[in-house]
C-alpha cells in the first residue's frame, strides 16, 4: 500500500531550527511536496523535490533521499508565524498525490 | 479575484438537505480536485478532473456528486449526507502537462457541518 508518515506534533522555540521528517512508500515515485497550512486556511506550496539532495529557499530547505524513502523540511530562524501544520505528500506513478496527516508545529517564545 | 475561490466558506446542513459547493480557479489551470480534510487525518482525494474529464474514485459515496462544466469551475453536489461527512472540503487546481509535476493551488475550503 501507499503511505506517508510524519510526526503528529512538534514544538520549537522562536529563533531556533527545527527539522520535520517524512517517510514515504508510494507506487512509483515522481517527487515529494511540502505544504504549509495555517489553522483555518488553505495549504500553500513550499517545496518540491524529485532528485536527491537539499533544496534551499530562504529560511526553508527541503531534503530528499530516494533510496531511503525519506525527506525532511528544515526551518531556520523560526518565527511565531511559522506555527502551522506542515504536510508532506508523495507523487506516485499515476501523478496522484499521497498525503501525510501533517505535522503541527508549535513555536514558543 | 485571484487564485482559487470557494463558496460558501461555512455550511450547516441537515441530513435530508441538498446543497452544492462551488469552486472557481483564476489561474488558467487544466486540472481541478476535490479533497476532504478531517482532523488529524491525511487529505483524502475525492475527485479529479483533468482536461475536463473526470477520474473516477470508487471509494467516494454516491451522496457526493461532482460537476465540472468547464476548466475554471468545479461543483460538489451534496445530498442525504451523514454526520461523519462533516469536514473541511478543499478545492485545488494545477497545470497538468504530460509527465511534468506541478504544485496544486488550494482554495480556502468550505467547513461543512452535517446535523
């Protein structure tokens, strides 16, 4: 079966760094997405990885290891506005997104 | 209007009612999606329309009926729903080009409560 696993909830301190992990099992693989979703709002696109390695976008970076079926989202210099749920989604061989349940990130002052 | 819009934002309906959710995308995309989001569960893909053709999803109960009159509009018709159908219903759109993956853009969702 297809499955995406990520932690349910994480807590971090303002100004610190946090890494949100995601492991995936999909039928075929065409890349991995990360989305951010603030409470009561729509998910918004953060990153897409299809090749191994690290993609950096400002304070956010995303890493992929296809051999390990593993990805992480790295958030640096955390701000209170980063409090949100972070959704990991794998793209299968039919180009359908398989979603994780999301990681709720709580930022404390 | 920009991006993906959804109406209504909130809906309370009885189990015998009939209602429709509306989605409109202003991005020129050729694929649209309906998702169900329940608390602490993964997004559940309900329906996909790609190039205005529907991709069947046999696991969705027949009390949910999608309609895609053109590439910019998507509806979800609801009838005789159950309380467990209460959830956030999200619409999304993307550009599908052969084997190139593109991100999906989401609307703000309709919070549905079935009483």
